[in-house]
C-alpha cells in the first residue's frame, strides 16, 4: 500500500508534463496552419529522417516510440567510430566498453554478465541482425547510414533480450551512383586512421559497395608498475565490408553483405578502484580528488605474481542475406545471417579479496563463438484501414570457451584454476502486429510474440597444478545445466494526430529476457565422464535463475513547430521489473565465481525531452533533458540486508545536454563550428555481492568541432576535441575493484576526399 501511494505523485507529474507539452504543441500548430505552404518551405526546416524502427519505412516524427537517430554524417563529425562513443549523445543511455565487451544501459536497466551464458537487457544489432556476444558488439562503425536507438521494450517486432531497448547500426547499401571517399585522421595519443569507401553500379541490376578502415592509437593508460610492459586502452583495428545489391526481376531485391574485423591490442583496460575512491576496502567508497594522469596510471604492484604482457586478438566476420519480394498486396522479407567470433586474451587482474589484501591474477581466455539467425516476415501494404505484419524467427548460438586463472594460491587454490565450457542456445519465435486506422487522426495497434528459449552448458571447474589438466594430480568439478523458458510478450498502442505535424502516442508493453544458470551441477547428474556427487552439488535454486520480465507504459509527443524549424520530442514512461538479473563475482566454496541472482522487483520511471531548433541561416541548436527515477523496490543482496529504495546503476536523476552548430560562407568556402555539452547528475555503480556502492559525482563533458570546405572542391578538413575538461570517471567497477576509466581529452584532425 505504501508503494502504491508513493507512486501516485510521480505518475501525476508525468501526466501533467506530457499533457502540458501536448496542449502547447497543438496550440502552436493551429496558429501555423494559417501560414502559406510556400512560406513554410522557405524556412530552414529540420530535415526529416526516414527510419525502420517499426520494421516499416516512416519518419522519426511519425514513429510512435521513444527513439534517437544518429546519421552517418553526424558520426563522422563527432568522431564517434565505435559503440562506446555514443552514450553522451543519447538520452537515458550509457554505452561502456569493458575488457569483456560492450555493456549497454537504457533507462537504468543493464546487465553485467558478458560471458557465454549471459544475455544483455538491451539488444545490439548490425543491419537488423542480433549480435549475442558483447565482445562481438565492439567492432568499429564502418560506412554507416544511421544508428537507431530505441528506448523501451521492443519484444514484439525485435524479440529476444530487448527489455530495455535496442541499438541498431544500419550500414550504407550499394546504390546506382559511382562514388567514393578516402579519409585520413591524425591526433593525440598517436591516433592515426585511414578509411575508404567505393560504390560501383555494375549494371542496372547489380551494384557493389566496399568499405575498409584501419586505426591505431597509443594507450590511454600509464604503466606505473615499473615493469616496462605496454599498458592498456590502446587500439589496433582493421575493418572491412563488401556489399552487393541485386535486382531480381521487377519485384525482388537481394542485398548480401560480408564483413570482417580484427582487433589486436592490450586488453588491460582497468586500474584499481583506489585510483578513484578511498575507503573501498573498508566498505565505504568515497570519491578521491586527484589528477587525470593519476587516475589513468596502473601503479598496483602485486606481491604474489609477476605481471605479464596483456593482449587481445579478436577476429569476427559475418555473412548476411536480406531479401525483399513484392507479392502485390504484401511484401515478403527474409533476413538471414551467419557470424563467427574468435578471441584470445591475456589480462592482468587486480583482485582485492579482503580489505587488507589485493592479488595480481593472470587470466587467459580462448573462445570461439558462432551464431545463426533467420527471420521470415510478411508485411501488408496499401492505404486501407488495416495493416499487418508477422513472421517466424530462429536463432542458434554455440560458444566453446576456456578461462584460466593464475595467482590465487594465497586463497588456497592451486596454481591454475580454469573453466573449459561449451554453451549452446536456441531461440524460436512467432510474432505479429496489426494496426487499425480508425480515421485520419487515430490509429490503434496490437502485437504479440511467443518465444521459446533453450540454453544448456557442459564443462568443468578444474583445479590444476600445471597449464594442462593431469588426472593423476588435478581435481575436476562438473559444470552442467539445461534450462528451457518461454513467454508471450505483447504490445498495445494508440496514436493520435493532435495537429497536422503533432503526433501523440500511448503504449503498453511487456518484455522478457530468458533465464540461465551459474556454475555447478545438480546432485546425481553426470556429463563428460564427470559425476556430480552430493558433496560437490549445488541446489537448483542456486544453479538456475529465472527470466527477467517487464511491464511498461509510455506516453509521448512528437511535434514539428515553426514551419519545421523546431522539433519537440517528449516521453514519459513507467517500468515495473520482476526478477531483474544482477551479476557479480562472489567467493563460493572458497573459490571466486561469477554469480547471477534475481533481484526481486525494480522500478524505472522518468521524463525525456529533446529536439532541434534551426537558428537563422546555417545555425542549429539541439537540446535534451532527462529526469529518471530507477530503483530497487524489493531486493535482498544478502539474507539480512535490504536494498529496497536504492538506485539502479547508471541512473542519474537528471541529465541536460545542449549543442550548437553554425555553418557560414567564408573566404569562398564554408566554415563550420560546433559545441556540445552534457551535464549529468550523480549516479551509482554498485556491487551487491560485496554491498559496495561507488558514487560517480555530477559532471560535465564538452566536445568541440571546426570544419572547412573550400567552395567548388571535393575535399574538406575537420578538427575535433572530445572531453575538453579532460576529466575521467569510472565506466565500470567489478566485484574485486577492477575499474575501467572513461577516455581522457583527445584531439584530432581529419581530411576527407570525395569523388
């Protein structure tokens, strides 16, 4: 009863805010309706952006969901060439790059299990294809048309693991125009980059497009250990993509893409939490006031083991086929993909296992991952009162991995502690969505998806005296689990045209993320010739954790005012999560394990406001404001401790952003400049298994750009500065104190040549 009463003021605030914005927008549109169309066309209007967020073509202003779009030209100007560089530009979104892969947080909802058994709460997609492993999501952007970021559950049309939302990176497709581009970059920290794109129309039916990129960058981190080893947060990347579009007669089109990426760098991306906090060992982390250079220095000298050179060799490639076939009253779509990810790593971990003792631990990892996905979808077309789409989906993944740890002998473990594992997953779904146009200004929609997930694992936890398992001297415990879960998720929506250029919408949706398992086995089972006796077994409630589920409502408004020169996007949302999946390291039976538990009930609610305003001739101002209240409602990290009322991670109560760009004629060419600033309230990074909370203070981050393009030429030059303040913060903190810093200030110069 207390919880219900506590929610009422916030809900009233959301309703009042959205209603007020809607009334103002409708009033302004009514006044603008009297303007002559010719006068409106002369205005410097914000361009409409066409998206496929609902699996059909529409503009952002007519898409009834909360979303952000970054065009390829914007990414080039910002210098955002990888997913981790996007977060500051997106409302209520954090995108962080850890040594184990990408972590996406939307509206306070995230996931920390980046292993083969874990799934994210926000999906990452490349050209509509779900990429399961966070390590496979870290490839650089290459020849991107746009990035669509959808906030809120997208389970009906996109499926698995989209309870928080999704990020969809959409590449440029081959076109009928002969064109190309070459660009070079150079900047601080030894940054150097070369990229090229060429598009060739072979004939009326076939067009080809190729894109390549190579980039190197010296480490952001500094080695203060006195070892002479190369520190981490460097880059050595190569990416390539070849695309072909083939017209099959007049009614069908086939797009085929092959991509390949390689990263060879030092994956030691972390420093001790003591670089940012005092008091962590005593259970009360407090922000430490020090310099950026000190925060980026790895000065920990382990007493138990000598560090080695960290490294990463990550290779991924994929083949995609995208077919569309016009059947007259409907269009048939097929999207299929095969992807492979191979990775080898050596990392030097910082492991604080007690307030007075931190160990150096060497981790080696070898992993091979393959995934296949197929989707067959049928969508009606036409201008009738009813439109529908539906289809079938299949996903299969196999991971063969081996983790090994050295340096844990002070806690009673042998010289080598390893996990050879094979994990497989299958997901099947049937889905459909129907939209009913009641009249010109009102549309209702309903959709549902039935998903069946099956995941299983077989492997072992090995206690070894040497790098290879020896049955005569070593001990092996079984890791084996098998879990099937299924759910029906649904969505109901209503759209209202309050005025010719103002759309209001209301959505009610559910979301689901499959359950999985921890390390261990159930008594009496056996696999790989390894039994699971009662003495080594774990209880089923420890081994398995349940699906994460969500019920969410969202009300929004999208309007184009002042003849299209001003855009206003507003959304209010309320989420109720049950069985939120939280992951952290814990000591189990005297050994460190990655442990995922269900967190009971959580709630996320807030308001988002963003848009653009065209100022004078060549000026553009963009703005954003988010208010967020994301908390645990009921959660017991230990049997005697309640975290009810505590904030979720990466959930600042408010964030404000403001940017301005100006382009003007100058000296026979075009001069452009821009500034973007983001001010974030404080937020938390928590370790429930250790009952630790790291508070990241409020902060600002500012980016600058300056460009020049001579008149009548095919080249341009661009200068960029990111993080003008040169302040760094912890992006991630793990259970043992390993902290991943954000990037320091960087500056670079880019030269583009187009033909």
